[in-house]
């Protein structure tokens, strides 16, 4: 991956920042993409100075689907990998009351990701190389009353990544589905997460980079989440309906 370009979408998120820095440590240049270009420019300057790589801040709106093909076409040189790190947890109760809130959660976590990844996937397929990383969630493993709108979007995203992986495997393109579990980020700062089940953004970044190199398919950042979700997935419905999750 040395001196090649990586496209980081949602590059202002804590996980994205940590991952871009970890890739820069390996010598990767980065396109840092999101709506807040001012913050991106600060991070790009940090990568340039601290790691001696080239980094560019570029505007990207995950919800402006019509702009995605042009956005990708204007990247030069083309990236060897794409990391989708944007997302929206949202408020479940607000989503139940107001469909515009529910739609924003679904469009951000699913539709926006599919829109840009189809553009990138077509390019990688033509070139017969590259990697895609999608940051999904354990919330997509089974719908739960506490966040089922968000969880349904992440479930859709995980299913999409599975199909995309099968499609691109013949072209030598890897697709990694990352399920971080709890992560100590700006988005989760007020949730009071249990320490033993919570990863840091740096933990996630290390596992992502290792997963890219090993061409892994699915990654639970903390292995305990695989066991937790296995139990939750296999609870019979008559039991699950009575569980407060």
C-alpha cells in the first residue's frame, strides 16, 4: 500500500482519523472526504507534517447521490482503496415519531454508502485490484427495539457488502465488513459504554489495517462481540421478545 492513495469517506469521524493516521504510518497518501472541509484541511496538514505523506481534503456529501460519480471521476490519481466511515446513529424515539429522521438515518448509513461504493466498485472491477472497507455495526446482526432503525440500515449495509464481496472476488478486489461494537467516539461520548466491551478508535484502526493486509471478509474488532451477537442472533423469538435489549 506504500505511497498509494486511499479514499477515506466520512474522514472527520474519530475512527476515520485514526485509520488515516495508521495508514499514513505505512506510507499511504489519503483523500480525506466529508462536508467539513475546514477540519479536513487541518488533518491533511497533520498527515503531511507528521507522516510525510500527501493528503488532500475534498468535499463529499454522502446524501447528494447525484454528485457521487462526478466526485469519484475527479480524483486523480485514483485510489487503491476506499474506506466508508460515515454514519449516523440518530435517535430511535425521534425516528419512530418522524419519518424524516428515520429516512436520514437510513440514507446516511445505507443509501449514501451504496451510491458511492457502486461507483468505486466499478472502477476497481475494471482495474482488477483494490480494496473496500465498510464500517457497519453489530447492531445490524439482529434488530433490537433500542435502535432498530439504525440497526436495519446497518443490516442492509452488511448484506450489501456481502454481495459486493462475492461479485468482486473474481476481480481480486477485497471487501471488508467491519463491526466495531462499542467504540469511544464523539458519537458515543454520552452513552456510558462498558469499558471491557469498548474499543478505542486506535484499536479499530489497527484491526482495519491488519484486516486489509490479510484480505479478511468480516471483522469484529473485539472478538467477544462475535460471541455476544451469536447468542443474541440465536435467541428464539419468544425469548427475544421478553429481553430488554
